[in-house]
């Protein structure tokens, strides 16, 4: 899969993408991240990419000319091109799955444009990009960290990247809920034991325990996710029974769950 990233700090993006999982994915050819320096689109000796905003105000604005020039210089740019901005569509696991599916699309990937300074000239959003993405309701100095979050979340979903399909399938949000608790050696640490079921060798019992713990953790920590699962009828009778046994009131139909009202009093055991 190919992902192009446009930024004024190419070394930041390229450096991170050369390490750990992303680095291994690049080395095996499963992922190709092409980083483009927006300053290459500047037309003055100082390689300026920003200017003061019309109408006055604090900060500087990323100019349209260098951005358009840099993007349009890439003849085989993988589309869609997304601008990272607080006004964008909220990026979550479902969007990551959607973007990962673009690997088999006409362009084999997608592209990301990192904003900077006070913002990006609106004509970039109106006439150059295909959409906007946001990783949350908070402010960063630029879009580089957001772009890296998108790249890594998408890359982890590619079948060649993690090397174990179960790793991506079992992670938080993969089925709309949080992941179950994880344990490793030693079996006893400062008097805190690993749950016996995980050492039993009974794969069916382990799977049932993990499912139950994922449900209970989601109900306690993210009741909004549980409510969504109820609304889309994603819980089976066994799931509902687990929740009811631990004091959660879960309707069997698509109505809202009242799990949120219990979140302070019930925690997974």
C-alpha cells in the first residue's frame, strides 16, 4: 500500500516511518510511505510557505500556492487526498479499516496533507483535497502527529504488516469494543496472580473469558461503545447474560443501554 504525506517537516515523518512496525512493513514492501516537503513548492529564495491572514489576527496561514504546486507535481498521486484538520471527519478504527481497503483501489493508497501554523488557506480545502480528517477535539502545532497516527493505524490492518492476523482482529475497537486484559510471566507478581483460566490450557474457556472481559471493560470504561453495540444488535444472548450477571441493564433491542449509569459502581473483576 502507498501513502503519500505532504509536510514542512519531512524528516519527522520519514524518521518515524522508518522504525518499528512501519519500518519493517516498508522493508518487506507491504507499505510505501512517500514524504514530500511542501517547501519544494515555494517560489522565493527563503522557501516561504506561510503568510499573514487577510483581515488580521494572530499567527500565520499556510499559503495555497506552494501547497498546490507541491501536490500537483506528483503525477501519480494516490487519491483520495486528506487534509488533517480539527474540522475533519473524526478518524476512528472504522475509518482506518476504510482507508486500508484503498490498497486494492485504483491508486493503491491515499495521501495526507499536514497543516501548520494558524491554519491552511481555505482554497486548499475547497479545491485541492478530497476530504478532511481529524484525530480528536484538541489542538496540535501541526498535522504531522495526526498523519503518523493515521498511517500507523491503517498500516496495522494490512495483512502483511503484523504477521499475525489475530493481532489486528483482537485489538481494541476491532469488534467495536475494548480489548480484554493482557497478562504475561510471571504468573505471580507481588501477590497478584494471573487469572487461572488463562493458564488452564482450555482454549474455549480462555476465549469465553476474554470475550466477557472485553464486554465488561467496555461497559465500565466506554459505555458509549456498548450503547452502539446494543443499537446495532451486535450482542448475542451470551453477551447480554454476562453483562446482566455483573449488574448492567442491557436491553435486548436497539434501545439505549443504561450501562453508563453503572460505570462508577461496576468494574471488570
